[in-house]
C-alpha cells in the first residue's frame, strides 16, 4: 500500500468517524445559542448508539434503530431540560450526571440482555444502512488522483453521511435566516427581552435542547490506523499515545488557531420569569 492509498484510507475513515460528531456538535450549537450548556452530549451519543443498536438487532431494521436512537436522545434532552430549565438547576451538574448515568446503565443493560460484556451483538447487513454508490464511481476508480477520492471517499457512504454534511449549511440557514433562529439567538443573549415580547423562553430553550468535527474525526482515524505501526526515525510508539492524540491535538489546535469563541451572554444562566 503506497502513501496515497494510505491517505485515501485515512480520509475515508475520517468521514465515517466524523458523522456522529457533526450531528452532536450541531445539536450542541442550537442548545448553546439558546443559553443552555449541554455537557451531556457524550452521554446522549452513547445512549442513542446503544438504543439504536439494540432495536436494530431485534428488528433487523436500520430505520427503526435510528428512530430508537433519536427517541433516546430526545428523552435525555428532556431530562436535562427539566433539571436546568424548569427547575433552574445547574446545567453543568445535570449534563455530567447524564454522562455518568448512561455510561453505567448501558453496560449493565448490555450485559443483562446480551451477556457479551456490556456490548450489543454484531448487527446483520439488513440492520445497517447500506452504502450509496454514486454514479460513475466504479468507472472513475482508475483515474489518477481524483478517481480514488471520488470512488472511496465521496462515494460509498450511507445516507446519514450525506445528511450530516447537508445539515451544516441547513443549520446556518435556520439560525441566521429564519424567525425561529432569530428568537433562539435572542433567548441566549437577552431572555428578558424575548419574554417581554410574549415568547416563551422555556419553550424555546426546550426546543433548542431537543434539536437533532472533521478535525477530531481525522485525528481519531489517524490514531486507529497508526496503532501498532512503525513511525519513521522513532519506531513503534505505545498505543496510549495514539489513543490520546485526537484529544490532545484537538485542544492544541483549537486553542492556538481557532481563536476565542464568544458564548451567549445568558449562557448557563437559569431564567426566572418576572412577575
């Protein structure tokens, strides 16, 4: 395998690993713009993945599994909303509690239901979304440089991959070109003004919390590929280094090159309606 084939393989893995992160980041974006910090996104990802795998295994339907994953995430979002919006609790504590709860309950249920050490059984091809082969992919495979990119990276992904990348510009349009987006950003900046206009702050924030990161995906794919491989001039590097690589480099690059992000002024602050 030459270096270009290795690059194509890592790039394809980057796309696959980025999809859940893109969906989760967009959900967190809507929640944060509404003034709700959702630290429990990781727990929602795990809970949704577990629910989706269980239902897909039992029903042999990828779509039913997807629906179960969405319902699980919405249910956890409602729990977070009830704690931090309705009861005006600490949003960080609520999110961390969800992460801890899901991390434990999925292992317990997985072991009790399937007896495979907390894991779900391997899914059949009928329980997974099939890859979509784009027109001309097989013909373009032999074209130098661009052929492998089109055939192995752009083509051959499942429907959720393409939906994830379409969701990014769609989310921008919703946030900055619709009445809902304007109200959502306003409730994160000045919820009192929104309340004065007769708009329910709590209902807007609930909807934001329930709204269903290529860099991290690339680093994760690179880490998976490099485990056990020889690094030029260095030799074999311990596996723990590559496991930590996505987290370390993501923090370094975001801190050094992305700049300072400006959160909403009312972010993390519970809103109390004035009487």
